[in-house]
C-alpha cells in the first residue's frame, strides 16, 4: 500500500480557481462499492521506463480521499489485447502501431457501474523523438489511469494554456503531469454516494451467455463477464473495434461499443498532435 503522504505537489491556484465550477466526470460511471475509500489494485504489464511513470501516477491518484490503491505485476496473456477480468485493472505498453493514438483507456460497464478497466500506451510513438520525454509519458499515463475512476477531461482544446492537471491535453505537457485539487474534488463528488452491493472486486457470473447471440442481447441477462470476453477476443486497437463515436473532437474522442442490456465498453482515446491536427498517420 502506498502512503497517503508519499507524494506531494504544488497545484496552480490561478488555474484551480478558474476551473472550480467545471464538471469533468465521465458520464456517471463509477466503481460500485459499499464504503469509501474504494480499494483497487492495478496490475502493470510494463517495460522500459513505464513502470516508473506508472508508480508515480498510482501514487498521485492514491492521494484522493476516496481511493485506496495498490499495484502488482499483471497477468495478461496478450499485451496487444491487455484484457482485464471482471474487477481488474490492467495497464500495458506495446508498440501498437502508427495508428494515430498515444494512449487509450477502456472501461466495461453495467449501467453506471465500472466492472473492469484497461490502459494502453503506444510505444510506436513514445519511442519517437517527438513524444519520448518524461513529461509526455507521465502526462498520458496519469490521464489514462484517471479515466479508469470515471474522470473525463478538464480541457480538450490543446491550444489553450496548460491548466496544471494531467486531465488536460496540451501541446506542452510539462505542467500537466499530475492530478490537481479539482480532480480530487471531482472524485469526491463522483464517489459521494455509496452502493448497496459488494462491488466488483471479484466473483464472475459464468452464465454462459454468448455476447454475439441475439438471444443473449435480446432477452437473458448477459454474464457479468461478457464485456471482458469481448476484450479477450479483440485487440481494441482502432475505431473499427471501439464502436460508435459518442463525444469529442480533435485530440480527444470517446467511443461506445453497446453489448445490450445496459452493458457497454467505452474507450477514450488520446490522439497524437499530428492526428488531432488532421494529419492521419494511421495505416
């Protein structure tokens, strides 16, 4: 377990006051739990310098009063899929190709409850001179993990001045490597209420419902692990697998893959500056 006092940083008061009334939750999505803080373990499947950036990001988010986080080495069978089981969060790096994205975060949900999450960071770009900097790596890792708790973006216009939070996407990530006080306030708002159930820290309903069966989606309640079976079957590497675009433009976009009966996989994408500016370097 990471000590709550393990990491401190200075927030920009000027920017914090300017965005104090902003709401940047990701819909109403949150992890089900019967008490605060939410206790979650993140599993990392990372190489190179990524473990260092991952541990800083986990320590940052652990500072929230409603999150109690730990980490351990992950157990995914494929880095390209990086598919979590129900209740899990998996974080992976790999050279996913020159497809236009720096990082993606995905959550499987049932109604408004998050059941699993994954983060991928794309070494095809982070190994290039434009993005192979500690600031870019830390900013993207911090932001993608922030999405896993139900946070959206503070600002999606990368031409605006940096606001001092990793939930802001800017052409210069230097000031946007950590959460700020408003991110923590948003988490307190998102997790202000408690759920009656025991949460999604384990236990799979193995009903055997085939997610591709019309009968499954039309009638019977899908297995609690349907979304994770989908994630296990496909790599979720591009828009054709993410479903329909539901929000965003330019540098940040969110996609939804509807599985029926209130179950969905949502993917938020951080595009490269080149892609966001209209230069499609994906192929």
